[in-house]
C-alpha cells in the first residue's frame, strides 16, 4: 500500500530534550516536506526537500533541522524543543514538484512541557 | 501576513444542497492551486486542483473556480453529503513552496 508513515504519532517531552520525528514514504517520491498545523494558522511549511541531499527552508524553519540521506526518509529534528513547538506535525511527499498533489502522513502530535 | 486566506472558519449546509468554500490569495506569483480535505486524526488528502491558466476544473461532485483578477478561488460541492463534513484547506504553489490557508470546517447536516 502506498503511504507516508510517521513515528511517533504522539509525543510528550520536556524543554531542551532533543527529539526526532521520522517520516518514510514507499512511493519513490522525490519531493518531501514537513508542516506544522496550529489553530487558525492552517498548515505552515517547515522544511522541504527536492531530492536526496537537497533541502531548503519553508516558512517557519526556526528551531528545526532536517536531513535527506535516503530518498524514502525525511526525519524532522528538534535539537532543543521549546513549548512554542507544541503542535501537530505532518510529513508529506509528492512525485516531484511539477504541480503534483502531496500525500500526507497521519500526523504527529507533539507536546513540549 | 497570510498569503492564502479562508475567511470563513466554519460553514454548515443541509444535505443535498450546494456547499461553497472560498479562498483568497495575495501573491500574484501563485500559479497552481489545490484543495485538500482533512478528517480528524488523519492527514489531509488531495481533492482537486486548478492551474492558473484555467478558470474551472470539475471532478464529479467537486468543482473549483478560479478568478485570477480577483485573486479568488472557490470550491463547490454539489450535492453535499454528510461524509463531506471535514476541514477543507486551500493551498497555492509558489515556486517550491506550498502555502496553505487556515482551513474551513464544513458540516453537512442530514
């Protein structure tokens, strides 16, 4: 089954404790991205990747890191999480960026205390 | 400042009637627009899209209209069904970035 998977689905952590949210897709997609969803703000793009070893900042990259060492994986890293990073996070992928729709993962709800 | 706006946070419609969801954008460089639907506890799913060179795209019960001069697009759902109850996001592509609106919660009442 073609899908985007994220782990964990739920995470409660404390300020300053490094964490990684994994994202994997099995569709051989080139384009992957991370979003956060906050009430009243919709989905805001954090980082995106056009292909392996090619990443770039989205609209809200501060406090986040990403890597794209393999085509299928695109982990999101929070080196020192803060309470304002409490949010619902979505990973997405698409074949490329020739106006193809993105496929989204199920989401990761992160709470930083 | 939000580049993609959905000014109605919520909308209620009777089953069988038309649902019209609106979206406005400010950046004239956007050249492709999409609508996504999101159910609780799931990721958004693609619904329909439109290129800026068109003014209408239809797929079954769903039609998207684009008015470039007004920087406005709308999603029409006819007839509305209870299963259409969800949050709908308008999105626009600018270069390599996807920009989403804040969403409109549609409730279709039986």
